[in-house]
């Protein structure tokens, strides 16, 4: 056996799949999914790329494992005795917590739509069961379950000021957007001028998320009142 083979075998022995996933997720959060490569991951772990191929046959399989990790971080221990709206709220808020903690998470969740990670199936099954128990038909429950994921991703990607890197940049971005709206012709855009500050506010992300969750839950409740039928 060559020294290279011995080295790869030793690296494989001391590397665990979980450790590889941990470092890969950290890199993906820092660099982005497109920039994550087996070579960069190996360098970060201090091993040769061949050592990683003992755990993952390629980047697509690695991304599948990262998606599984992200889905598994969503807390599924909801109180099934609570009103169904509060159960869905708890799941959506947990999803948002995970998405906000991992910048790479939105892309990974979309990736898992193709791969159907087991943790994703568990989360979807629970969501569907809550909605079906609440009286939603299979079609409406499916629409709502898919919309919940998209709502979480949209809220994170549309967080006011998310494109800025720090508080100073965020404040400057907000100021520029406010000036742009406030400078519109008042006769033509009276409401935009009136709402220039709240439309561009980016100093309170929590309000952004709270309103988004309330809007989603309120919409579901309204649909339930007119279309859901108990079995």
C-alpha cells in the first residue's frame, strides 16, 4: 500500500461524516453554496480531497447531507393539544430560526426538494397532519404546507437591510431608500411619500418576521373558516 493510500485511510478513520457536515455547513454559510467545493472543504479540514470521498461521492451528495442537517434542526416537538394555528406558528417560527442562523439554508431547502431528505419528509408529514386534523382537505393542506416553506424563505431573503454588512451600512441603505421614496412627486405618489420611512425601515427585523408569520397564519385561518371541513 502506498504512503498516499495509508494517509487517505488514516484521514478517513479520524474523520466522521458528522464532522464533515459540520465544517461544510459552516463554509457554505460563509462562502455560499456555489463556492463550496470538495477541495475547499478538504483544505479546511486539513485532509486530502480523497479522504472526503469515503463519505461523499461528490458535491451533490454532500449538499443532500447538508440539507438533511438543516431540516433536522427544525424543532418538531410542537404541542399537539394547542390550537392548530399555534402549532403551525411554532413550526414556522422554528423554520425561520434555522434559516436565519444559516445563510446557506434557503438554497439547501430548495435543494432538498429534489432529494427529499428524511428530515424534510418528517417536517412535511407533521405539517400535513396538523392541517388535515384541523379540517383542511388534502389539496388545501398540501398548498399550505408548501407555502409555509416558501413563506419562511421569502421572509429571510426579504429582511429589510439584509444586503448590508453592518449597522452603519444598513442605516445608510435605509437613508438612501427613504430619500428616493420621499422625493417622488407628491401629487402622483402621495402614499409612497407618506410611507417613505416605514416602507424602508430596516432597524427592526423582528417586526418584519412577526408580521410575516401573523400574515401567513391569519390567511390560513381565514381559509379554514370558509373552506376547511371536519372529517
